[in-house]
C-alpha cells in the first residue's frame, strides 16, 4: 500500500492537482495498476481539488476505465465496422467460451486473460482482428481460438531473439532489402520475417542493408519483401513466411567469406532435397512486370499524403528532409503571412477526410479569429465511419509530405 501511495503521489506531482487534471490522473493510475484501485482514488481526492463525485462520474462514464483488477494479459477484440461484418462478436463469444469467463465478467478464473472490445485496431484488411498485449492476430476464426492462445503463451515463454545486429548502414553493402512494418504487415507476420532476415544475414556474413518502412500500400499481399541491387530492377516477394527468407536471400546475395558461402550452399542443397515437395507460399514479382497483384493494385496510383510509402523509413528524420520534408513548413514560416497561408488552403479546396468533409480553410479561419492566448490541436484518429480506414493508415505510414498542401 505504501508503495502504491508513492506511485499515486508521483502521478499527482506530474499531472497537477486541479479539477481539469482528473482524466490524465486516472489514465496514469490505470497505466500503472491496469485498473483504478479504490485506495488510489481516495488518495487522489485527499490530496487534490478533485472530488469523489468527479472521479466516480468520469471513471464510470468512459469505458476505458476499470474498477476491478484485470488479468495478466489483455485480449482486445476489434468490433469496428470491418471486423463486425466479418464476425467479430462470434470471435468475442468464442474467446469467452474457451477461457470459461462467467456471464457479466471479463476475466478468467486464473486471472491470466481479460477480454475487452475495442473500436478499431487499424488492420481492416485482415479482419476480424484481435490483439493480445502487443501481439496482433488477423483473419481470426472461431475454431482457431485455442491455437491463438497457445501460440501467444508459447511465444511469451520462449521469446524470439530480438534484433541481432544493426544493419541500417552496412559497409560494402551488396544492396538493400525493404520490409514493411505497418499495422497490417505486423499482424500478418512481418516482424517475424524481419527477425529471420536479420538472423540469416548475420549468420551467413552477408552485407546487406535492411530497411524498415511503413505501410507498403498493398495489405493483402503482406508480408512483403522488396529487394534492391545496384544495376538491377527491384524484385517483390509477397506473402513471405520466415522459413522462406533464407532461400530468397541466397538467390540475390552471396557471402564474401568462402567458408560461409560453402556452408550456405551445402545446407541449401540439403534443405531443397528435404522440402522440395512441400508447397511454397512465396510469390516473386519483378517491378517491371504487369498483370501481377502488386502492379495491378499500385500502378496508376498517385500518392500524396503517402508519397513515399514503402520507401521512406518512418523514424528517419534526415531521410524525410532529404526527400523534401518540411519545405512547405519553411515556406510558411519565412515567406507567407497567416492570411496568405489560409487563402492558399482555402483556394486548394482541401477538405477533412471524415464524413462531413468540412473545408479546411474555413476551419483555420475560425481558429485564427478566436481571441485566445492558448489554442489546441486535437488529432482525431477514430475509424468510426463505415469503410473509412484512413486516419490510422496516414498516421502509421510516414510523416505526411507537407509540400502536397502548397503545390
């Protein structure tokens, strides 16, 4: 209890004691304890301006807050539009049956799993989707619930090796392999493919740059590997499985060490003899080929907000600047007045991407004309509109290239 008080006291010091800090304080407490302990709430009331009525009203109004202890792991079942029409509630009911969760309860008797419904997990193309802690599973079927739980617990008890080495800038690199790690990519197994890719390169002493990119723009073909070599056209491999990575790498790159090259070729020969009759899921497409699933979907697209999707690393600020990032922002700061900026946006016809399609220029005029020292920008990432998966996608892909708003 004493330790809990110290945690809550630290939260109050960080968030503040005024009434308007009630939600941040409750969020922080739940983040620490996974629910809202009664003792913690009483301590907040005793040491801030926040009343018990405020805490009770807000914490019972918002479904995100919990007043009962939860299990060790949280299972989130997406019940957004795409998942709902694909049978999300049947998946939810199947989890309740498998975990033997009683009526009006959300946690199993062993306190191992807590079952929850969420509005959207940002993986509409592989609906129905569930997430256990930070692990996402797509195309979930009701008869596969036991296998999902077993897979999660197996991975938890035998964690896979993390990144073996940093390949972002490899000396004497033979080329570059890009792997998308957007939300749908990860849910389809791209992280496992990336781990196997790095392990293969490390063990065979092959010098290749591994580049993590955001959304590749074609979710139904992920996991997707894109191989780039000097003087050669890029090659795409779709629906990759970790066990297929080794073969792909050997096809395009060679170890410069004779011993490792011999070892790799020897084991490759044995592997091909053993698994030659097994079906392969991998599909190979050259970038200049037409009538392929990749070209049919991507050719002809004009990417604006996602201009460099599948190419830019979302966390590489220098690369973003090199590709023209912040040019519009610099222009706004150095060349235009507020009125000129709003006029450009107004004349562009830019509108909100939600159902209302509210004119952006009008919105900015309203904000500018409000007389206040403090103004707030709220980013709405909700995916509530039927079939309108765009907010999370734009947030995860890459930073929006701001040039598109001025040219």
